[in-house]
C-alpha cells in the first residue's frame, strides 16, 4: 500500500513539473483595419515564454452553432491573417483562444467572447501637417482606410510635464474637423493621437469592441516663426561678366527651430526668364553667381507649424557707366535662347526705373528705333556659358543725340589775383545733356582778346592764367555733344591791381608770423600767471649751523660787555708800533683797528678761534674774536659833545654802543 502511494505521488510531481514548463500566451486580439464588410481579419497575441520551442494553435468557436469555425496551427507565429471565407458569417458571437504546445504539454490562453464584425482597429494616425498661429494649433491628419469618420483622442504637454487629454470626432470623408488647440506662445509642446472606429451596428455597443489604435509617434510642436530671416550677402570675384554672391542668414530662436527648419530661396537672376529659380536647403548659407545686372532674391524659413514672412533683398547692378566699356566687346550677332537683352531708361544717369524691358529675340540694333530720342538708355547683353550667367556687354546709349538743353549752372569766379582766377561750375545733368557730353568749351574775353579752352567733361573747374592786372573779363561756358554746343553760361569779373595789397603767398606768410607772435606773448603771460617758470634760487644755508630756540641751552646767560678803542685812520700810524698782534683785529670793510682792553676778571690771553664760532637763530653772546663788519662808516660827532655823546646800533646779530672818549678815541 505504501508503495502504491509513493508511485502516485511521484507521478503527480512529474506531471506538475512538466505542466509548469508550459506557459500560455496572452488572450488573442482579432480585428480588421476598416469597417468594410469584405475586409479580412488579423489575429495576434503575445508570447510569455519565448525562450521555449513552442507552437500555437488558434481556436475560434461559434457559440450559437456549437462548432469550431477554425482551429489551425500557426507554428511560432504570433500574428496571422484570417481569411473571411474561413469564418463564414462574422456577425455571430464567438469564443477565441490560443493553445500553446511545448513538447507533449499543452496549455490554453484565456478566452474572449466577441462579435468579429465589430472588431475594427484603425492604424495609428499620421500627422500630415501642423499650423500654429496666434496661439492656436491646427492639425491635418491622414484618413482612415475606409475613409470614414472616427473618434480621436489627442494628448499634449509641455516638455517634462503632465499630459492633458481631449477627444473629438470627424465626419466621413473629411480631415478638417480637428478643433484648434490653444497653446501658450513661444513654448514647445509634445502631442500624440489615436483613433477609434465609429461602429453603427446595434450589435457593437459593448465596450469590449471599442478598439483604439496605437498612439501615434510623439511629435514636438515648435512655436510659429514670426520674424523675417535676416539675410546678408557678400559680392566677390567680379570678372568676366559674372559676380559670385555668398548668401548667409541666422537660424530662428530655439523654440521656433525645434524639429528642424528648412529655407526656401527664390532667385531672379536671368531677366528673360520670368519664372524664379527655387532652392530648398537646410543650411544657413547659399552660393550662386549672377550677372552685372540687378538680381532679386527672397527667402522664407519653414518649420513644422508654418513659415516666416518672406524677406526680399535686391542686389543692385554694378555702377552704371558714363560711356561704353571698350573692354567688353560682344561677338553675339544673332539672338537666341542663350542670350538676353535687357534695357531701360536712365534719365538721371544713376537710378534704375521700375519699368525694365528684356527680350531673348532682339539685339541692340533692334531696340534703338523703339526707344525715345535724346534720352539716355542703358542696356545689358547677358549670356549663358558653361551653365553660368554672364554679362557680355553693358553700355549707355542714345537712339539719337542733340546739343545740350542748358549750359552749366552756378558758374562762379574765385581766388582772383592780379594775373589769374579760378572758374567753377556744376556739371550739366544727364537729363539735360541729350547726348554724350564730350567736353566743356570756355571762352575768355577781355582787353580786346578772346581765348578758347576745352575742359574734359568730368571736370568742373578751370584755372585762368596770364591775365592783366586791374582788367575786366567775361567767361562763357557751354557743353558740347556730337550734335554741337549747348547754350552758354556767362560770368564777369575783374582782376586785382598789381600794387594792391600783397599776394596770397605773402599774406599767408604774414598771417603765420602774426599768429606765432601772438602765441609767444600768450604763452609768456600764462607762464608768469601760472608760475610755470622756475624760481630764483635762494642761498643754501647749512642747517647744521643753526639751532632752533628749543635746541639752545635754556640756562640763564650773562651778557659780557667788551670795550674797544677805535682809532681814526689818521691815528693808525701813531699807535701801531705800540700794539701787539693779540690786541688788534682788522675791520676790513672800514679800515678800523680795534683794541681789546684787558679784563681783569678774564684770564684769557689770546683771541678766540674764529672757526669755533657758530651762528644761531638769535644773536650769539659769544662774539669775542669775531671780525666785525659794520654796514656803514661811523660819523664822528663834534668835539664839543664828545664827553657825553653815545650812540647805539644793532646790526647782523651784534649790538654796538659808541661813545666818544678822551684822546679823541671812540669806544665801541
């Protein structure tokens, strides 16, 4: 008994282990892609264990008739097409499941009960175009396969934010029923859509039959481009009738450029071709070649939701010539589709008019009889060579010429001297020339003589020489074309007398000298006022010889008084022999001899060393032995007052007291 139980347990465990190795698929989804009744179906499911070698059998069971509509092995396929003929009438309710077999094991998926006719799943929507303007987004979508109306769901968000959803319906056969979606300006959005068939049968009201398509690919929605592109152009390599043009422009801002921007260029560089050349590019530069004539170029920037306003530029023609260019001969004698004649009226010689004529069937000789007489015109003859546009000839022309209508204006005389003068004028306008101006003719009349001069047409002044002083002259000027001279413009003037004043050269030298003198005077006065000149140097006094009062010895000092005997000059011979060298000091400035009387209290026998004496901020009491220099000679008083006459003097830090003593001596 125990043996039987063990065998049963072992068999059960083996079967459970094998069953665990069989994993069923997901429930099958069977649908068709349109509402057309003749449409075949698609059935698909997901493998949950794709690593195992397994096969799948699709079972469709008719619930009402109680029989299989089909049960077919599709091997490893997970999506199969089921023909309508195999299903019979798909309006009855059916059970559908998938049986998976792994080795000897089988397992079934979950069953679904549906009416196949109601199982419609559209393909995911495709956005054909978007338009965003004034904050409103409009979409153009592709149509469903059956061209029927559908239910749409759209979701949108700003980058890295939460989704917002809304739904709308379209009518049969239309794609313009998408309602405008309000978005914030200058903001990037992301959108996705899906759709669902609108089933009209009463059998399809169950929500199980409401199959949504897959979500469309997520699309970035840029902001609309509001500004025109800023385009720049550079002209180079001007030769052989061709100009190379390099165009460049800036990309729109980032919120307008997301998803990519392309640029559409329209070029009008061949006057005889009224259609413009179109060029699309994603680059921000473009190179082309144009003729010497005017070229017009326009550009727009295009992103996913629209395009910018169009920018137009005009590349002007090269400077108009006043005369034909002999370096550009033309060997074109027959008009053809590789040549183009362009011409227009050029009344002022510069401005290109709005009305421009062109033809690939005419040459210059053909149009000369068509244009207005006596009016300047301009023409270009363009050709195509090696796929490049070139200008073979450009030239002004007249169909017929005539003498100028008027003479030069504003004739003026200047810089008049006793022997010369300068005459100037304004050139005759092109509209009044009525032909090619060859030169100006000048007549100078005076003193019974008339002289004649020719001045090139590009000059507007002339120096008249060899005139007589103090004489009157008349100057007449006219322009000349091949048809003759035009009216004269006349002016009168008188030369200066020779003795009258200085010549302009002398006047210039005199003015320069006066200006230089004035500048010298002004600079001198300014230097004195502003003290810019260096000061007169003061005597350099050694600071070591001075001591300020606070540095002096502040102890009380006793003033010493010395008596000196001053002898008059006539008495010097009498006493010199009795004097010792120690008793006298020569006063060099006055020729005086000073005798120092012995002081009983002073034990000094000699005179103090002069080199040991130092000056101070105040009179130094140690003045003994110094050489005395008096500012002026002494004047002796009368003999009648000698006994009592005393005079005090203070000079150079020394105090002098003079008294008249006996024996006709002066005591100092």
